């Protein structure tokens, strides 16, 4: 059985998660081959997407398990790796809803399948085919998440115990995605509403949910779950706020997304909510003109970046990230080793990243 060379060897865990994902996809190949070789592009698209990513959700689930007394086994690594398929589902569907061109430095799934349609010179709309195929791929990765988790050869009673946690996490994720879509349709609102989107779309599902899943698989008491929530919710919100900043100010070569993509999508983040609240009439007119423009030029992106900085919205969000991380750290003090040190390192990885 593999073991960590040290409690902080999170890179080793990333490698092990990746190997489990590759093995699972290898096992799916004969299933899809039996249907027909036309399914090969589906598997290739899944492999491309799953090859990237920070593996934060499996890491939080694994250390939720270890912090609850669970041992380092292949079975738990396989179980937590399933969360990467859940994340893949969320990313694929999110890209469809936002009409995004790229993901992790590659064409987004719906663009990839639209390109396949064009190359083959099939009949009908390449765009419609791409969207339909991507939706199905997202559904398939959601199915694979369930299959991988519940076939991980953990004790049956542990899986039964954890299923309500897993179900709630998935439901809250989809609810958060809907709130995000709704805020764009409404034209935005308050900082409070933007924070609610951040909490349900990403925060709970990125940190608290995985921690609870791993801990519940290990049979953790309710007191530990409460400690994980006190640590995980503020950290998850800080994670999403950092993601929002990167969506506007990030380097495309690091983020794998075009510069200012969130501005073209009209994302109603905390960053934008604060900028709107603090804008003067001319700044508000600039926001109204550029935010959500799918053809926004690099110059327009720069204009909005400047506005966000001038209104103090960027500074506000950066200060909020620091406050949330401090809150998370205070809750972390109640946790024991070895989880304490690794979760401390993951706090840094989740909120001070550049991609």
C-alpha cells in the first residue's frame, strides 16, 4: 500500500489521484468501445480535461478522512479522486452556459465537438452539435463520479454513511450554478447576493463538502464536522473570491482562460457588485456598456480593470480574502495533526494561487 513520505507531501497525493483517474478511464474504454468507435472523441475529451486541475477537492476529502483517523490507503485515494469527475461535470456545463472558448489551455468541450463537426463536414449546426455533445459529456462525468466513489472498495457502511453528504454537495453545487445564471439574467445585485452565489457555487463544494465527505467516510463525530465547517466555509469563499479576481486580472498563460473572460460573460461577482455600488455615473455607464459584451476588446478589458481598481473594488475583495483566510486559520487551530499542517498548506494553495 502506498504511503506519504511526509504529511505535507500533497504532490504525491496529486500523482496518486491522477493515476486513479487514468485507471478508471481505462476501464471505461471497453464499455464505450462496445457501443461503437464513434465514442472515442468522448473519452478523449474527458482525458484532456481530467489531465489538468489542482486536485484540491480530492485533497480536502483525503485530509478530512485522515483528520478523522482514517489511514492512508489506495481505496480512499480512489474514492476521493471521484470528486474530479464531479468537478469536470461542473466545468463542462459552466463553459456551455458561459459560451467559453477555452478551459485549462484547451478548447472547451462544446468548442472541441463543434470543431469535430466542422472537420467531418457533417450536416446541421456545428455549434448545436457541440453544445449537445458537451452536455452529454458533462452528464457522463457526473455518472462516472458516482461510479468511481461507490466502487472504491471501502466498507459498505462507510459509503452508506457518506452518501447523504455527497448528495447534498451535488445538490448545492447545481443550486449555486443556477443562482449564478440567475444573477446574470437579473443584471446583478448586492454584495450579499454575490457572496451567496460564491458560497453555493464553489465554496461549500470545494472545501467544506469534500472535508465532510472524507470525515464521514471515516466515521467522524459531529464535533469534528463542525470544526471542518468553521475552517472550510470561509476558506471556500476566499477560494472563490480569488477565482473571481483571476477571472478579471489573471494571466491567460497561467489560468488557461482568455484575459477578462468573466467580464465578457457578465459574471456578477463580488468584485463587480462592489464596483457597481461605488461607481459614479460615468463609471456606471462604462460598466453598463462593456460588462457582458461577448466582443469586448482588450482595450475594453483594460478600461473595466481600471474601473474596478479605481472604485476600490479590487482592494475590498483582497481585504475580504485576507479576513476570510484569517477566520479559517483560527478554526484550523482546533484541529490535530497530521491534518492540521496539510490543511494549513492547502489554505495557501487555495487562496494565493495564480491559476
